[in-house]
């Protein structure tokens, strides 16, 4: 996949920006802090995914004083040239148009427009709550399996409906309410089993890429083991039945894929709390690199890679190894300088809100 053009109107600090990119080049976006470098990468990502990699909130994306932001990108993906226009509206619903036609479903965008982001906050994947690791595996799997996004959306909908039912019936359900809960349990457990199976398959597919990427970037031969930690035993359906009383009391569903975790061990030590922060940071980058490699190997489509202010996070040797390990496609890097030894790149500089070197 290649991003050919980006247009931003009232997005973050940019009142207006129009920029074209070269498909096979490493593009550096350079400038001092608070110039809007990351906002350009965020605009590229939002244009393809209709979500930010920095925040789940929409309103901060709209420039102060404006009523809407408009993000427009032109991409070449899977041998098709497409234009995606997104409107983020302050007082009404957002809109997304692909080649001029409005779309309301976004669960296929990860597959249609493969993109991988590296950023300092990726450290959360390793050291913070399980939700970050679940998001990582879900995004990696959906990037190579278009049906997984639909399955995840179905599970999320069923989970919301079951939780709403739990809240409405209270601690003492009657016979009819128990029958209704039985129906939701069967539907939810079916989707949960499918999600869990596909996540485990995805971890297995990723494991070799993760190990080889870690050894290339770190320069050592430590072992990496990934374990999928389920929140239940036996089947999902039987576990839902066993934990029903507790779910009714807490008015939420306590087991299922939304409660699972991924344990990442480095030489036998849990990377979440038993390795150095330097190793945690390397592992976070390795996980993203592995997903980019998997996308290329499984789908044949090279993802766009966005490196947000990550060069300053590593020593020069690991930076060199990182760039040597990246896919061969389009790569964007934001930062304040270009690492030594990198050539053949395009440089876009930002100074006082003005681009220099842009096409």
C-alpha cells in the first residue's frame, strides 16, 4: 500500500495542509517540538482507519475555533486507487466517503489499508493492562483476516447486549429472564470461541516473526515465549453458566476474550514486570515490526509504516538495526534529526507551521 496524497483542513494545529508523497521512499518529517509533525502522521493514519493512534476522543482532533476537520488521503492498495475523505464534526455525526460513496462500516479498513505505527507509547503494550495486548493481537489478526473485524464487532455487540440484560434484571432473575440469558450466553460463547481460536492462531503466526525481529534488533539470542492466557476453563458456555451468579451481582460479564491476556516472556521472565525498561521498549517495537512482516508475508501487501518520534528512544546500533528490519514499502518518520547512515530519503521540514521540501 502507498499513500500518494494527504490533505488536512482544521485538523489539530493545521488549518490547511496539502502534501504529496513518493511511494517507494523513506520520508522524514522533521522539525522542533510542537510543530505538528506527529499530527501529519496521525492524519495519514486517521485517513486510512477513521481513528487516531493517539486518542479515542474525537473533539481534540478538530482545530480550536473550527466546527469540523476534514482528512483526505489518496492511496494505492491491493492494485486499486482509492480516495478516502473523513469528516470529524463537532456537533453532528462523522462521515467517511470512499471514492465518493459514504460508508458506515469500518471493520474492514485494517485489511483494506494496512498500516503499522511505532510510537513511544507502545511501551504500554508490554507493561500496562491486558487491554493493550488484546488490542495488539486483534489489530494484527484483522490486518490479515478481513472477516475477523466483523467477528469482533459481533462479539462486542453481543457483550453489550448481555451486560445490558444483566443490569436490567438485577440479582434475582425470573424464569423468563433466565431463558433470555441462556440465549445470549449461547450466542456470545460461539463468537468468543471463534475469536479465541483466531487469536491463538495469530500468536502462532507472529511468534517466529517476533523472535527473528527481536534478535535482529537487539543483537542477542534471548528466548521469547508468548502464551495466551484465557479468563476461563472448559468451554466458554459452561464457564458463563458457572459464573452467572457473580455476573448478576456485578452486572457485567466476567469471562471471555474481553478479559483475556497475552503473557510475553523474555528468557523465562515476564516482560511486564521482570525485565528492564530498555528491553520492554525493544519488545514493543519488535511486536509492531512482527505484525508488519506478517502482513507482508500473509497478504502480499506491504503496509505503510509510521515511526513517530521513535529514533530518540534507542541507541544508534538498535536504530540502524530497526531500519534494516523494516519492510520495503513506504515509511514515514517524524523526529528532530535523521539518524546517521540513512540515505535515499525524502526530507520534509516544518518551521513555524510551514512545510519545506513537500511536493
